[in-house]
C-alpha cells in the first residue's frame, strides 16, 4: 500500500479510537483539557499505532487524574494501564499509558501526559507539532514516511528525530537517517522546533 494512503487510513482509525474512547470528554469531565500532540497532530502517523495527548488542568488535583483514567478504563476495549508520577522531576507531570484494542484487534497505545501548568513543557509540544505540520512539503512528508516505514520495531526512535533530520538537515532516506543518528546522539528530550 502507498505510504500516504496508509498514513491517511491509520490517522482515520486513530481518530475513531479517540471518538470510541471518549477520551477528550472524559478529561473534560474532571476539569481538564486534552490536547492532541505527536504524529497524529502533525499528520505524520504511519504504522506505529500511538496516540499522544497532553492534559492540562486549571487546578491540578492528583485524584482527578486517577478519576479520568478510572472512567477510561471502564471501556471494555482498554487492555492495560500504566502510570508514572513525575511531578517532582523537570517534566512536572503524570504519565498515563493505556492500550486499546480496536475492532480489528489492533492494539493502540494512548499516551496521556497530565502536565502542571507551570511546567516548562506546558504547551510546548503542541507548538512543535503545529510548526512541523506548517513547514511540511510533499517531498519532506514522503521522506519522513519512508524513513518511518523502515524503522525496526525493536529499536525505539523518537519521531521528532526523523522530523529534525528531514526538515532541518535534508535527510531523505533511511540510510542517510542512520548516519545522521550517529552524528546526532539523542540527548533525551529534544527541544528542536522548525
């Protein structure tokens, strides 16, 4: 299947997962705002079935975050939930990861990062995704999707690395990307924005 077509199909499926889980309304019910980030927001989701949200609350209450996840877990298609408390770290957030099995038995990972408003990352990744989407050309979109399609499932590569290599440094294929990676070791959180 053509990569652009596969990307479009999986983006439609991802939006269906969001609708079927009611995830945005669930967070709204506890006074929080769920903002889409990542590959789905940029329009570059391919075959990694991953949906990313950043969650913001006017008044951050730990119990509200747990209440939202409890409501989400009532959905019979939720297969697993993981949690990490990073409130006392640089990130100042709670990490929630849930796995949702769709009607085709594909497993979607939904990452929800509940961020304190005073975190340095509040709103940042939404801006990054919007900037990436704004500067994409047909050529860069195709190069990104081709590189993503060559990723080994065993090797964790952050999509932002691919976007940076293609958009900033004119990388156009998987071999060039592997060379680029050796020359640009991943520092953890990447703060590049086009």
